[in-house]
């Protein structure tokens, strides 16, 4: 009884392994070029455009805020 259960579990694991191996083969070898092209065209490129802003003065003409160039590296 224990040997038959062990054989059944072994067969189930082997079937699962071969199904996963077949799917991996299909995705990488058979359809790999399609997914590579899709990956190369599916990239996001962010471009930050600096908004030019004016200076802010109080009622007496004193400058309250100005522009300062800063750089962020991400």
C-alpha cells in the first residue's frame, strides 16, 4: 500500500516536472524571439522637462523665490 502511494506521488511529480519543462522550452526556445521583440519595444523612457518658472517678489520688490538648477540621478 505504501509503495503504491509512493509510486503514485512519484508519477505525479514526474508529470508536473515534464509539463513545466515543456512550458519552459516552449517559452524560451519556440516563442523566445517573439517575447524578445515584445520586450525590446515595451520599455519606458522618462524624460523630465524643466519648467521655466518666474521669480516671486513681495509688494516691496524683494525677491521671495527664485529658480535654482538641481540634478536628480535615478
